C-alpha cells in the first residue's frame, strides 16, 4: 500500500478515447505513472448516462461523478508503467 488511492494524482498522465453511437458510448483509459514512485490510482470522471459495463477497475457508482480505482492487480502503477481500464454506458 502506498498510502491509499490518490484521486487524479500528480504525475499520473491520463490518455482517453471514446467510441460513441446513438444509444451509448465506451470510454477507454490508459494511465501512465510518469514519476519515480509507485502510484495507487483513482480517477474522478463525470459519466454521462448510466454505466452498464466496466473493466480493469472498481467504481463508486454508475452515473454522474464516478470515482474509478484499480481492480486490485492494477491498483498500484509502478514507476514509468501503465494501467488500462474502461467502461461503457447507455445514454
């Protein structure tokens, strides 16, 4: 444990892309630890619609302001390494 999850931690670079269609969308996220220390990550995202599926993460809810954290095995990102997660939502 590195002191608990840090929401939008300094040194955590977030890349995302989205696939969107009439009834919903999926968001794909790659987190990169750009620091020399491990980061226990958490990310706060404003979710449009309602999440019906998520992967490689735990989450605090299904809509609105949702906090995503690691799924245990990817909770701590080593220095200069990456973790991926994502979700799909109905609109």
